[in-house]
């Protein structure tokens, strides 16, 4: 039996309080949950999840179970290693080394060393620490609508979420140019404007005495709304950063592991190689493991000046889970299927958007895609309707999210074991939701 067709037995409501009330009394009321009416998920299989009432949903939101919920190969790898041993990373273990070798084989030179961490936040924190020590500078460039983690350092450069920490004096923000729908001439002008802003930000850091240590960015600018940068922008920014003595850090938590279809890593879509790459929980299909990938030169420099270790980051169980993810991707040729399916979905979404003034653009690539929703009267962002579409799809059994500066880009990002049949279900229900919310006829 499969999760698509079977039902489950529920035990009913808790005797005294609902689960939501109990959560509020223990985890507090400020920890965010999805949807107006929170959803209690109790089971998952592949691209499907099921709630406590027995309703099944197509998961087009969650990239953490990269090769599908409860993937049997990952599950068995974790269980097999747990039956043997899980131990401190200051002991030798072949599984950890095997994973490091297999992971690094997917990167281009000179990215040939890896620090394991427990999360993407920790990976970004470590990358920025390495950059500061290497350059002797503290200045950081980020986009003006981004998120890279929850540590204090990262909170001081978070621009897409509400945080009490003010933007650090060592931080400069960039408005990432978006070339969607522009002519070649307009794209070139936008490129020039964007690079002028980069030059000004670097100069400001120099004048202020911070200097430039690094730029940190998500190669597909997902939180920003899946932007399409002008041709040559990323390469030119990297050149300017290096000329100023800084390092380039690519946050691949969203765009990595074949998510974009055309390449294993998001930064490979550009003609430049970052100095550091940070990874998060899709590595282990949701099992807590992250990584900072870099060069031998930067690792050795850091190691010569720091006694650094991480007690359980990349431990044998984590490494076993992560090895299984790469093996599943290889066995099922998921990079190729992600590319092909992404093209199909993109064509269908473009056909849906054609002639529709409410859909300003089709965003993304591979299995990370979305629709930009605007108002009919003035083509301005329409976050209210976008939220209504997300809620409507939840009721139709499809889970998605929304992103972008104005929260008006529908965010669709399923596990990469997504297949044509799943895409057709999603597309059919997206059409129905758009019609129901007055976005399509």
C-alpha cells in the first residue's frame, strides 16, 4: 500500500488541550507555523505527506527531504549505522571519509576540502569566520532581502526576516538586479547600475575601516524571489570582490544537490567558482548535517591558527544518511530527471501565464519554480491573493509557500524524486486555485 491511497487511524484530540495549545505552552507562541490553520503532519512517503486527520497532501514545498520523505535507502542507512556505532568525530571512521570523498568529487577545483557542521546556519557562520581571518577584514556584502541562518552573526546581516539585531555596521546590502522580461539593451543598463552599486558598497566598507571580507549569496536568490540576474552580473561581482581582497561565499542550502537541474550546484550556472560553499540539511534528507566546502589552502590557513573541531557534525550516522542521498541521486539519475521535469513544468507554467496580466512572471529553474502574482489594476505586487492561493492549494491537497520582497511569488520546491505524474497533479490544482482566486479564467 502507498501513502497516496491508504488511510491511518488517529487517536483523537488530547484529553485536556489541543496540540496547538500544548505547543504554545512549551515552545511559545512566537515560533512560526505554516497556514492560517496549522497543519499537523504525522507521516510522509516520497513526495506525499499525511495529516493527523488522514488527509494526504502533495508536498511541493519542502526541500529538506531531498530524495523524498522516509526514503527507504536513507532510512536503512541510518538504522544500519546506528546498530553499529555513532561516535565523536575525533575518532577515525571510514564512513565519514567515504562521504567526504564522494561529496567533494561533485565540486570543481580548487574546492577539495570540507568542514562538516550540524546545520546551514553553522556552515555560514564558519564560512564568514574563515573569510574574516583570511582577509583581516570584517565587511560583508549581502542582498537587501535575504536569509542565511539564525546565529547572532547571521542575524546582524538578515534583511528578509524580522530580527531585533540591527544591521551590523560592517554590513552593506545590494539590491540584486532582476532582468526578467527585459530587452537586451535594458538588461545591459541594469547590469551597469547593479555593478555601480557593488563598487559603492565596497568603497564604503573601505572608507569605514571595515574592508571587505566576503560576499554571501544564494546563487538562485530564492528568498529574494528567484531573481534572474543580468548576464555576467555574478561573474563581475566576484571579480570585484576578489580585487578588493574579499572571498566569495555561495550559500547552496536552497540551490544545491541538483535542485536547479542544469548543474549539481547553483554556482556552476555562472562562470565563476566561489571560495567557500555552504550546505544544509538536504544533504542528509533532513537528518541534521551541514557543511562548509573550501580549498586546501584556506582550510590549512584556518587550521594553523585555530584548534577547530565539531563533536558530532558529520558523524557516522549523518555521513551514512548523506551517502545514501548521493547514491539515490546517482542510481535514479535524478539530476537528469530534475532537468527534464523542470523544463516541462516551466513550459506549462508559461502557457498558464501567457496573456494573463495577473501573472507577471514565471520564476526559477529545475525543481524550484514559482509564479509572480500582481494586482489587476496597477500590476503591483499582490501578497494577499498570493497567500489566498497558498491556502486554497492546501485545501486541494498541495503544499506550497510564498517568497520574495513582497511575498507575492508562489514558491514550489518539491523533493527531487518528483515525477511527471506528480507535476501534472500539481499543475492541475494550481490552475484550479488560480481560477478560484480570480487570477485565471
